C-alpha cells in the first residue's frame, strides 16, 4: 500500500470483525514497526501479545475507573486528565452507570489482537525530567514504534487504536503480565479487521497549527 495513503487513512478503529489474525501477520506487523527510531537506538520497547481470554477480560475491567473519571470530567466541560487545569469533578459525581462510549473495553476479550507496549525506563533519556511540568520526552523513544504498529496494521488492511486507560492501573497490570518494575506501559492496542474502513479523516489544516519563527509568527502557507 502507498505510504501516503497509509498515513492518511490510519484512523482510531474501535470496531472489529470477528476474524482471527494469524501469528505470521502479527510477526510481520512488528517486524515492520521495529524500524521506528528510538533515543540512542537503545530500542527499550517490549511488546506483549495478549492472547489469553481471561487476561484480556481483566485488562478491560481495569480500565473502568479511569474511563468513568474521563467521562465525568468531559461532561463537566474539562479536558480529561489534563495537567494544566485542576479537575473540579468530585468522586461522588462520577456516574458509575456511564461508560456507554467505552464498549470496546467491556468486551476486550473479543478483540482479535491485543498488544501491550511498554518502555524500559532505564533505557531512555528523559531530557525534560527536571522541568516543572509533566514529562513527555520519554515518549519519543516509544511512540514512533507504537504508531508504526498501527501503520503496519493498516498496510495489512487491519485497524487499531492507541489506548492508555490501563496506565493508572499499571501496578495491577504488572501482576497480570509479569511486567518488570522498570517498565512503564506506553499503550494498549486493540487490533482487528475494521467493520468500516474510513478513508476521509477530519484533521486540522497545516495553516491552523504551523507558524514561522515564533508561536505568533506568520502562518506557513503553500
């Protein structure tokens, strides 16, 4: 498949057909994804292919608290889990009967392929670790790989989505997947044959997010 087409049609897919994905295809996806860049080429990523029905079900259940809080904060007009504005949502305001938008996690055991991607924190250079804000640079050594997985899956006519609702329950995940203490979860990625393949994705124009020489500089135009 043409690279540009892959880039422009790899969307967040959450609905999959009930079609098994062979190990050969999984291996091919990861074989292509591994060429993503990483800091110092240390390649500290690890992928767990979760096949066990019960483990997938437990991972889906662990996501529920974070998803309910996400939903409550969103309904309150907040950007969920953001690190700039403190949340005003109280625990008693969380609707435990909500979660209708999170169906995929309620049936995670039915997902054809589930990948958990972690990064060895002893292998990354977190250049922003001393700044007075949440660190993001660590992700530079893992998220190119994560995105390559989705693009490689698209090349196989599959779809998937990057999810992070499992991250707040990282310690529980360690017990389920025997994850080493120095590994941080970067993403949990459900993958399968899309029920519907989208071809026209809604994204901001280049002129909406690119300026020259400063944040307030002239807009970059064609």
